[in-house]
C-alpha cells in the first residue's frame, strides 16, 4: 500500500459515468451501519445515479495519481426569497483523509453554487459524525439544528412481531421466501437512466468474481 505524499496533486473534476460505481462503493465503505446508522440507511445507488442525472455540475470527484480520493454530491434549492446550495454527501477515502481533499471538494462545489445564485449553504450529517461536524464548523457552517428520528424493532413488537411470524410461516407453506431485490425496482425515466445503470451492474458482477 502506497502512502499519500503531500506533494501529490489533488485533481477535482465532475463526476463521470465511470465514477458512479467507485463512488457508490466508497460510500458503502464510509457510511457503515455501526458507525453512522442514519447515513447507512439513506445511502444507496440511486443517490449517486439520481444526482448524476439531475445535478451533474454539483457532483464532483477528487483524484490523486488517477485514484479516487473523495467525492461530493450536491444540489440547488430555489425558493421565492432564497437560493440554497445543499451538500448532500461528502466522502473521502481513508487513505487520503486529512490531506485537504474535503476542503478542495467543498470549495469547488460552493464556488459553482455561488455562480448559479446560491447565497445560503446547507449541509447535514449523522449527529455522531463528529469529524464531519468539526470540518464543517471550520469551513464556516453553524447554527446546528437536530432532526429527531424514532425507530422500532418490528420483530420485538407485540402485534407486528406476530404479523412477521405469520408472514414467514405463510411463505414457508408456499415453498418460497420473500427476498428484497439487490437493486430497487424502478422504471427508468429516460434512456439515459438505462445507460447510467450499466456501470453498477457490471461492478457488482466483478465483485462476485473477485471480492475486494
């Protein structure tokens, strides 16, 4: 494993179609259920694909020596009185953290959003992600507000737990088990969506042949 050299250049560019799978899998590596359960629940392939299709100019990747170092995904929200820049996702590979990658990504996307009329910036993250909170505070973000999420373990609920058991027994009697598809069923909005899906499908096939 090569170490990051401080003299290496960090090159920031727009997300390309070939970056979709690497960015998605880097997010899977970073946003794990044990560390950041909220980010884990909301991160999926459609986050990358959807923003690539609708807000490509605010989806950037950072490279060092041709290797993916990090990514940022954002969007613009236009209201009557304000235009907001919204950073939805920011991720830096563990190999390149604390090397200025996140700074370059944020500075680049904010500059683009200012060009498009943004005068207010928004960002959110898992409240336990203290490193991200410190980073965004350093970048000038503040006025923290928390959104409360409630959860319930259905299998331990008196009524819903019995319903789960009933569904399992019904499936066993029918000789099958319900399974969730690997990729969420979704009808493409256009031919472009079908093209974008190819890198992810190919990547999943490659992973099965030679796991990382």
